[in-house]
């Protein structure tokens, strides 16, 4: 059975995931103590099955993990109806399509600023880092602007986020746990301070909207507001950074796809973005827990047992995708589940698509002759799959 901590598997998990799909049904994994759903239909059902819940269990000892625990238990991602229904309804009312569409000028401005900074390196004959110089700061700056975080504090956000999300990996180390507890406390205190200020001095940012939003007499309490802001930052940029980086690296290794995008960067942007999400999924595993005895894919799951959707595997399922192991930026339709499905479909998906829809063609129009300057450096993680560094020659 697959060892999810094996460095070779982390570098390239897809051969092992293909082997799991050959069973044609969910499989029990002793090491993870849960079922795995590697096939598309079963993984999709994991998201949609109402007998499966996103059940967050508090980490112990409670006094050490208190803030980390409520940041999750009071968030949309780790709650189920009726709490999930109430939270999502309130957040969606503030974080609505008009709010997202209104971000386009900001996204275009930030994209231009980042490209101008990159151009200084390029004109001096240097390579640039696709992750550190472009894919990473772009969504962080966008969400910081959306939430109303001061520009001077943007540098704090990514380290806090990365420390927290490392806890989603398989068997996080003791060091990861220490860093996550510290980051959760610091990040929550920071957002609380901003939220208190916004309640006294209303602004046009999303923190103000979340503080003021009300529906049927319901409002977000302070912990729910803080948890929502941190979730939007964490989930809202991790997917964008990793999808962009993973997709670009694969694209730069495939001359046929490279030629297509160079010829028509704006015309192929929409399908290219979806293929980036499918081909090398930024989120590989999403677990749920049976709230009662149930059956999925012909396998019986007892109440309390866990099952995980293997998203990257599902998105390579040849029963659903023609030439599943090949990147095709013209692929349409593309029923990937990179943004999840059902009630836990990613609330920030429209923003992620807009960000990549603006930044991808802008980069290619600026540097149509881009190439990899050296071998990209992978992050040593499986669940959140991405690159630490991608050097680009332009």
C-alpha cells in the first residue's frame, strides 16, 4: 500500500494513485486508518454524500490548541449543517459575485505591478522565480486588499498561512505542530484587532462586510468572523499559488501545449486554467467522516470511520478523462473536482478563476519566450501539492 510520506511518492504520486484506481472502489489504508476514494465517481460522492460529514475533532491538550481548534470548528470548511448552512449563507452574502467581479481592476493593477518588478530582473539578465515573484504574492495581495489588511503587513500572512496548513498533511511533524499553534494564535489576534477597528470605523473591505452582514436575525460572532477571514486567506491563495505553479511547470515541459498558449494566450485562458486545476491538483486529499453507517462505491463505511477523496487521482481517472495523463489546455468539457463539490464546493473558486484568468495571459503576453531556467523545487508535502521555487528565463 502507498506510503504517503515517501519522498519519491511526494515528488510524483500519479503512478501509485493509478494503481489504487485499478481496484475500482474505495480501499482501506491501515497507515491512515481510513478509506481512500481514488476513482472520480467515488471521490465526487465523498464530497456529496449527506451521510458523510466534515467533522473536526479538537486537538489536545485543549489549552495548547484552543485557538487552532476554534479556527477550524467555527469555519465553513470544518462544519456541517445546520451550522455550515448558517455560516455559508452569511459569508456568501458578504463575499458575493459582485464583490468578486469588482476585484478585477485591483487584480489587473497588482498583476501589472508584479510584472514591472519582474521586468527589472529580466532586463538585467536575471531569471525570476515564478512562485516567489508572481504566483505567491499575487493572491496574497489580492485577498489582503479584499479583507483590508494594511500593505505593510502583507509579509506576515503567507508564513502564518503556511504554518497552519501544514497540519493538513499526513502525520505532521512535532515542529509543524509547534509552528501551527503559534501561527494560529498570532493570526487570530491580528485579525481580531482589525475586526474590532472595523466595527468602530466602518470601511468598504470584506472584514467590515462580514462584521455587518445579517440574515434572518443571524450574524457572525467574533470567532466565526476571525475563522472566516483566516480561511479565506489560507484556502483563497493556497489553491491559486499551487495550481498556477503546477500548471505552468507542466506547460513549460510540453512544447505542443506551449505553442498553443503562445499563439492564443487570451483565447485559451479559460480552458487552460481548468486544466491547471485538473492535471496536477493543488489539493490532493480531502477527508470526511461517516455520521451513520453508509455505503459508497460498493464499500460499507461504519459510523465514525473516515474516507478521503483523492482529488489528484480522481482528476486523472481515464474512465472520465480522455488521455488523462496528458495535459490538454483545450480540454472541454473538463469535469475535474479540483474545487470540490456539493456543499463544500470552494466558495473562493470564482476569485481563483478570475485571478488566474487575468494573471496567466498577462504573463505570457509579457514573456512569450519563457522557459525553465533550472529544475523546479517541489514542496515536501503531498496534501497541498506545489513548488517552493520555479526559476524562469525570459
